[in-house]
C-alpha cells in the first residue's frame, strides 16, 4: 500500500499526512448519521495511512466530535493521529435557541439537539474550544481553525464578526497556542481573502480553504498563494471537487446546482482525462496537492470504497502529457504548478 508522506504546518511542530479525512459526509450531511458507519470510515482511512482527521462543532451539531473522539479512543489510535476542530460557533440547546441563517442552509440528519450561534469573542472561542474538548474527550487538539469568518459566509455582517475577533478573539487564540492546548492556529473558510486579511493582524500557521483552488477555480495562483507562502502559512485544501461536480458524474457546484457553463467545462476536463486513462477525481486531487503552498488535501468519504478512491487518487501518477494538454486547451492556467511524479 502506498505511503502517505507528511508535511509540516508553517513553523509549528504539527505534521499531517498529505491526505486528511473530513467528517462532514458521515455526520448527517445528505444521509442520516450512524456511528457504526462513522467508525468504519475512520478505521478504513487509518488502515490506508491517513493520519489526519477533521471535525467541527457545526458538523452534525456536535455529533462529529462525539463520534470521532469515541472512535479514536476505543480503537486506541489517538496518539497516532492529528485532529483538527473549529471555533467561532457555540452550540446551544435547540429548545432554547434560534436557528441562525446560513449561506448553504445545511440540514444535519440525526444531528444532536443543538443549534449553533456565531461568537468570535474571547469568551466565545474559549467556550467553543472547551466544549469541543469535552465532546472529543481530548486534553489537547493539534489544530484549531476559526470557522467561516469573512464576507463569503457572513456578507453584510462580516465586519461585526471581524470586530469581535480583533477586539478579543485573537487573544483567546494566542493563549490557546502559547499554552500548548493547540499546536497550530488557522482559519477554516471558503475564501482566501479572509486568510490574507487576518494574516496582516495575527500570526496564522495554516488555513483550511475550501473550493477556491481546484481544477475549476484558479484565482489563488496569481497572488494569494504566493503571499501565503511568503508568510509561511500552510494551505489545507478542502472542497477540491467543488462539492461534487469534479468527482465524476456529479452536478452540484459549491452546494448549488451547477450552471451549464460549469458542466460544459467539467465535461471538457473529463474527456481530456479519459484520453490519458486518468479519472477526473484523480486529476482534481493531484492538481491541488501539487501546488507547493498546499500541505494537505482533506476529503470526505461515506464508505470504504470512497476512502480507497481518495487514497488511490492521491498517490496515483498523472502523465505530464495530461497536464500539458489541459494547459493547451486552456482548461488550467499555463503557470499552474504540476508534475508527473507518482506517489
């Protein structure tokens, strides 16, 4: 079985495998959450060399953290893996809380009886982190991301939450890192702009950026990724299939129905990949990972087959001729960093 090598996050001591497992699909997104299935996927990933697992209070409204901590603990593999979770939301009893509006409007199936509320203040981040520790059953967490801060998620209210973070949230994050409770601090967002904005005010080690650098989206190439590299902020790339459309056969783009223009471009990408005997999913994963700013690609999986596909796609070789043809057809930028190295 191919080995998943590791990369260090920024200047920290935290090292993660090049492929991580995201727990959204097994926490009640799209289908009911089930612990037996959750544990099976975690162990399948572990057996295939994945040593990095990501969760969040938002996922299943606390369920992903409960399930992940229990799986790691009962299978005695906690000391062999890196765990990340997120802050910026505090869970409150559903019977005494109001549902917040979300850009994507995710409904968690079989989630816990809580609702999430945004809070980027010192008290909010500390409460969120301590609650996460309790749900996970961990005395320290390797990576903590500030979840969904920025214009892409909050729109007109983004400045309100930025002000919370600036006024006291940074102090909480710095305290958690300096105390050793957290090994690395970053943002977990759907945009690069917010990462660069925070980086000017606060020392970030890494950031999970979803869907912004993919076979379809190339914006960060021009200046954002080079600036993150200059600042030694490692990118943990998520959403590399743009919520399904690049997985092969999917028609969902960034959690919405894919427009005709996107479908046409995906079909062109797929046809070209088939000419070289490479699956679209493999090309999508390898394209993102090969950028030197990217330390890791985090992928979700619903079952053993999807875990296997993710690992195989991450370690598969891609012919240099495929990348050259995609550039010739202007389906990827001419300056996109790619190689033909396997594994």
